[in-house]
């Protein structure tokens, strides 16, 4: 059967460990979804990651990078392996190279309570959890990756925050809050997470956000110190909407957010720039369960839904937006109807979870 005329090319980078498993499960769900909505998705699998580094000496070849950069979007599983490291002792992480080289400054990490999924908090308001951590992904403390200084007596890393990137992140934050407000029927709120009471770099960042906020009078805004936010994400996570923050702070708070809604298996993400985007689960390669067929593919499936929605926003067509909404709804329906993956104490493995979601594609129609 020929592909639709609006076929888009998706670079697929399964990576390592459970990355290969959750990616395969997600592609199995995307196939019937694409057929139902008449959208064209042409997948090209590309090798990169820790085992690629072990076997070839490079974690991501230039040929692989060029193919990924030319694709309409990149779907990534997970990369890295504890025992495979670079000479300086750090883990293999070509996903970080993609962020830096493609200018993917907006790390979008949504956290939402799914129907039927057990939550960490007993408060009934926890069912209202629906917020996004927006992690700046190209500078902050991660600017120092590969640049740090280590001597016998000292190790030093540098945090960098620039005006151009901060302005882009701020505009993205307010734009995202505005879109979420339209979808949810409530006013959007942006809360900058920083440490401006101690560091001049964060006071600088805070000032830029205030400047940008003036251009979005329909979106409420405020600020929160990162330590206080760690507390309040446990006390009242339902009170927050869009939370932009520096790279390292976003990295740490993202795991806390995942813990609130069921674990890393329920934490999708996207790294978005002005022209490119990578979509991947926020979890790692999980060597302890790799190859057992029990990894939860939900985060990857929801990342794929984010990919379809992003493609729709870039002009791919209403079919992509409809497919994104249906995929998210199918995940909700599967868990509401009793799907229980191993990470939440159930017996449904990777393939079974994907099939449960796929069965609900078109079920509501």
C-alpha cells in the first residue's frame, strides 16, 4: 500500500537496554494509528548509543547525525549503559549531543495523573496533577559538559545562562501555557524555578523572564526557588502549570515529577528547538530489567503522541493532531480499563501494554 502524500520521515534511534524494547512497542502502536488517520510516517532506524560506542568507537556517527538532522522528527528510546564509559569516566550520552548540536533548548516534560495508575500522594487532589517542567536543555550547568577542570585537589564546572537562550525559553514557556490554557479551559500560569536569592546568574534569568512576561498579559506568572519547589511539588503539585527552569534543576525535578504520577515509565519528554525536535521517554536504559520484556512503554508512547502534536503544529495537518489526541486517549482508556504494568505492581509486560493501547485505537469511534 502506498504511503499518503503527506508522509513524514521519522528518524528512530532505539538506543540501548529497554530503549530497544519500548521503541519497538511504540512503533507497533503507531502503525494502526497512522493508518486510521491517513497520515504517513516513514521510519528509518539509526544506530547510536553505548553499545554502538563499544562496537565502533563512536556513540553516534556523523552519517547517523546527518540523517537524523534531515528527518522531520526524531524518536529516541534510551541511551547509555553503566559499564560502558568514555575515558573521562562519564557515561555515553549521544542524546545530549543531539540537544546541543540541534539547538534543542526546550526540554518539555509533562506530568499528568493517568486514570487507574496508583499515585504517590493519598490526597484526592493528586488526581488533578497536570503540570509541565520546561527544562532549558543546552546551557545552565550542562554547558560545562566536557569543559570541566579537574586537578589533584580541585574539580570545577561552569554554569552559563545567556540572554538569547533565556528569551527563547521564556517565550516558549508563555506560549505553552497559553496553548494549555486553551485546551484546559483555564488561565495559564508560568512559574520560573530558580535560585535567584544566591546566584547572580539566576537573578539575571529572572529579570529576562519578567521582560518577556510583559508580552503575555493573558498568562499569569511568578517565581519559586528550586528548594521550595521541591517541597511544594510534594505538598501541592496540582497547583502548578508550566515550570521553566535551568538545565540541572529541571533534570532533578523531572524525576520527582515522575515519582508523583507512577514512576519513570509514565514520564514522556521532548527536546524542542526552533527547527528540530527529539521525542523520548525521560527514563534511562534500566539494565536491571533489560531483555526481560517487562519495561513499561507508556512514556515512549506518550512521547510519540507529543511528536505527532508537534508535527501538527508545524503544519503537517489536522490528521496528526487528531492522531496525537487519540493516542493519548487510548493510553488513558487502557489504564482506566485495568492495564497494569510491572512497575506499578501489575503483570502486563511491554508487548501486552502496547497491545492494550493499540486495541483502543478507534474504539471510541
